[in-house]
């Protein structure tokens, strides 16, 4: 697979994750109860999930980190570099809590992890901007991309599987899995595979000819 083909597949994977977050995860019986990915965390506020509810806000964080790691070898002078890194920070803000939540003296601790996650994205963007190229950066970036992909794949899936039976009992319907749920899985899985293939190719010993 050529480098342009790989980059195109990465971009398709990133797009899949983002589109999936804005599509239906919980396919309720009416339009008002067909919840999109970014609505799941707020809707489950009173389900007694505690901090685990924040797992529904992980896709924009893991996507943002993957966008940043994708640009690790790009020159700072290119407009594409600033575009991608700026887009990554903007995407991470989808996880930003409502102002009334973070100013609530009784529940603000519940939102600290989301603020830290957004801060991590901003920090990584800054580090990539000020660090010069190093030979180790590409393998490390792909390892971190695999880790981010696994987090974005596993934790939102687990929390949805935990919430779905409660939602089914509440609505007295056997609720399934919306297209956004599956797109999140497909997008993160593709990122993991692509980054893993690049990493394997990078660290594979050269073959001897002749």
C-alpha cells in the first residue's frame, strides 16, 4: 500500500469517527429518543454511572489525539499542519462540559477528567509545534495512535453496552445499536490497523537480497 493510499484511508477513518459521533447511537422509538453520540453522556447523567459517563465523550478526544499524531512528521511551515492541529483542538472541545456543570460546587469533580483530556490535546498540539523532527517520533506516534484508538474503541463501546439495558427497561423496548455506534467502532478499528501496519513496516528488519 502506497503512502498516499494509507493517508487517504487514515482520513476516511477520522471522518468515520467524527460522522459517527453526530449520528444515532441509541435508536429510540421516536425522534426525541433517538440519541446521537454527543447526547449520550448528557442523557445518562441520572443513571448513576458516575465518572464512567464521561466515556461517552472519549471519541472526540481520541480522534483529536489521532489527528495530532497523524501530523507528527509534517513541517510547521505547511498550512495543512496548522489546519489539522487546529482542527484537532476544535474537535476535542466537543467534550467540553457545560459552564453550569463545571461551576457547580457539588458536581464539578465529575467533569475534571474531561477538562484534563482536553488539556492533554492542547498540550500535545503545543509539543508537536515546538519540537523538531526526531527519528523516534514516527514509531512513538503510531504506538500512541494505537493506544488512543483502543481507548476510543473499547471504553465507549463498554459504557454503551452497560447503558443499553437500562434504556431498554426505561422505554420498555428492546433497543439495539444505532449507526453512530458502529461507525465509532469501524473508525477506531481502522485507525488501529493502519497505525499498526505502519509501525510494523517501520520496525521490520530489512530483507537481504541476492
